[in-house]
C-alpha cells in the first residue's frame, strides 16, 4: 500500500534514509517516490518556490535529482500522476500525494530498497532566505500603503491588521537564491476596493524608501522565524510565524524558511512601476 510522503524540509533536515515506494520509468528519466524525504518539491498549483537540488545515494551510486515535483498516486490503479497532470485536489479519497524525485534513466533500483536522500543544503538555505525575505517585505509594503494610500476600509487584513495589498494585488511571486520577485496588478477592482492607485504610481520612489526604512527598523530587533506544521505529510497545512511590531504574524506557506531574521543581511527592496497597471517588488538579501 502506498502512503503519503512524510516531509522533513521544514525541520532543517538535509539528509535521511528512506525506503523506495514506487519507481516509475520513462524513456529518458525515472521518477522515484520514497516514504520520507528532506526534498522540497515545486508546487504544481503555485510554483513560486523552486525545487530543491541534491542526490540520491544507493549502493555506491550518486544519482543527481534533476527535478523534484508533486505527485499523486491513484491507489486503485497504482498510477502516478505528476505536476500539472494531477487530476484531483489534495485529500481526495483513494489518492495519496507524494514527493517525486526525478533522476536520469539508467540506475538499477528496486521497491523496498533503502536509499539516502541528500539535499544541497546551501542552495536550500539560499531559497529559504529569499522566501522569508519576500514575506517580510510584503508585510512592510502593506504597512506603508495602509498608512497613506487607502481611502476605504479594506475587508482583507494581514497579520499586522494592515490592508493586505499583497494578497489583493499579487499576480506572480518567484523565489530564487537570496531573492524574491513579486508582481502586482493595480487594476480597476483594486481601485474600487479603495486603493489610490494613481498616487501609488506617482509616489513609487517614496514608497520604496519608506518600505526599506520599515525593514531596517524590523532588522534592528530581529525575531525568530518558525514553521507550524499541522501534520507530517506533504499535504498537511503549514504556517510561517514571525514576530513583528510585537505581533506574532502567521501566514500559510508551504516553502522552506530561515530560523531567525538575523540570517537576512542587508534586506532591501526595489519597487518599479512597469506601466499604469503593474508594479514590481524586487526583494534581496546579501549572501
């Protein structure tokens, strides 16, 4: 019987041993599913956080993980669906969601075999810095905009009780090593909700300066960052926690993250007005 993948990427675990549950061979690659894994897969729903890099170690072989993806196994047919091919939502009866480790075709492996999974620690930590930096920057931007740029009471608030511009306007988010990119749409809907979009575009440099000032203030009193897990499985809900302005900010998030804000050196953002409908926020920290 197949079981859902138990994940360890929120536990600062970069190597563990686990038994192979499933081997799915294709013409030019092989997908491996194990019981437990330290690898973070790229989400098939919101692919903002890239897949981890690393290796599978099996009887002297070092097998590069060329991609790490979300999969779902239909228990009746024992069929593995990967990424965009997954036809069901999580927690659907008769299915289990798993982490898929994709390697080049060729090595001889067998179901039940215990292998070592080894994540590229430095790469994962660089993504963790980028992802946590992006969360904190979005909260700083929300705070700056809430102070001067909303003319109506917004229904949606963030963890600091500020109007949640990030949630309303974000169309794209991309995490990369020590970076996070966010693209926001300033459309008619957002204007109707009460954001003074023209003023935001006009004052973009001022907003950038104030956001960086807020980030500098938070960096003077850095907080621990932690992940709250509702269960051990890939589909279990996970929540990011960080104390800012004396408030425990909680945000649902499935990515990997830092342990403490003091890991974010020289945290800054750059804001760019793309056109009358879009702005971008480029968040970065030093290596």
